[in-house]
C-alpha cells in the first residue's frame, strides 16, 4: 500500500480537489493522510466531516512547524510500505502510483518523482528531473521547465534530486536515512533529503509514466516577503549543512556578499522595500540559526 501524505495550511479547497482526484482516478491501494498544519482557524474537523465515510482518508491536527514538520507528523499514522509526499495544490487525471511503485521495486532506487505539469497550461512541463547544484553558487535547473510536452522527456532517467511537490520513497529507505530535516521550515528540505538518500547509496529517479498537475506556490506565493525570507534563509542553511571545507566557506561568502546584496538591490530599484528587507533578514537568520537537529539524550 501507498501512504499519500499531504500538508494543508489554509488550503481546504485545493486539498479537497487533490484528495478527490485520487479517490476518483487512482486504482492502486492507497490511503491519504491530511496533516492540517496550524490552519487558522483549524480545518481538520472539516476534512473529517467531508471524508467521514471514506476510511482511506486520515486527518492529523498539527502545529505549524513547516513543510518537513507537517510531512513528518503524517508519518506517525502512515501504514504504507511506500510513502508518497505530495503538495496539496496538485491533482491527477489518471492513475500514477503503480508506475512509481514499480520504479522502486529495484532496491538500488531510493526515491522517485513523477513528471510535473502546470495546472494553468496542462501541456507545459514544470519538472522532468533536476540537474546537480553547482558547488559554490548552488545553482541548478529543472529539466524541461516551461517546455511543451512533445514526448521529449518520456524516458525515465536518474535525477539529482526529488521534487518536493511529489516524491515517493520506500519505508526501508526512510528507516535507514531518517525523515526530512525540520531545520529549514520552508524550501530546500527535499534537496537536503535527496542528498542524504544518495549518500546512503541509493539512486533517485524521474518517472514520466506518472503525471501530476501542479498549481504552484499556493502556500508561499512568489513575490511575497514570506517566500523571500524563507528562501534566503534555507539557501544559507543548506550550504552550512551540506558543504564542507573550502566549498562551504566560498559558498557562504558568495551568498552573503554577492547573491544577497544583488537581490536586495534589485528589489529596492523596483520599489519593493519589504522584499529587500526579507531577503537580508532571511540570510542573516540562515547564518545564525542551528543547522542540525537537536539531539535528545546522549
């Protein structure tokens, strides 16, 4: 069975659309776990009422402890052999789970993400794999982003990282590498997790036989101080966690002395003072916040 875990934050309509699309279209055995991540007011009871007669849907009430924290709360009640983490602002139009599970039948494969297409333009690709991050500037790209789907990415292939909007792993992989880190709150969690999975010796895959449609950025919308703060914070935390030695030093210097001032200046030139401030606050917080999980006991 597949446990589908989704995090809801004030997104009742989008989350219900995603759930309904699986209940209508999916044929592989699954359960859906909705984690209401501190919605104001709480939306957990509404989900329980809407899906009271459907035992496939479970609801978890959680505090808002970020993307990873919400997903990890869902793990506490997940019973599946496969764990599928999916954004609530997505939906499917035909079955997708069997192809993803089949990709993970190879024990060397630790995780898989489907093809993502844009909800606004359903034949336009958002994701067909990731290229690796550059070692200092931490730049990469999504393969196929913005391209019409003419079948050019119809062959499965390895990817550097899973896509946080939709990613599946086996339970034994989770037990070996642990859950996503909660230090980020928003952004870079899936890249950090992907690196840990690959360092454990597993491969990551892109599977085009499964297609998901993505509305994109319903929680942290583009062009908002919230997004700019957490994106800047997460990038610095990621460099501190995943780089070492000379590369770590150079990357942190690049982020703090070149990339961040440049981005803040661009915002100021366009009169977006609040965004410039959010970028600066985010990178400062990323430099000073703890970069590793707190340890309990010895």
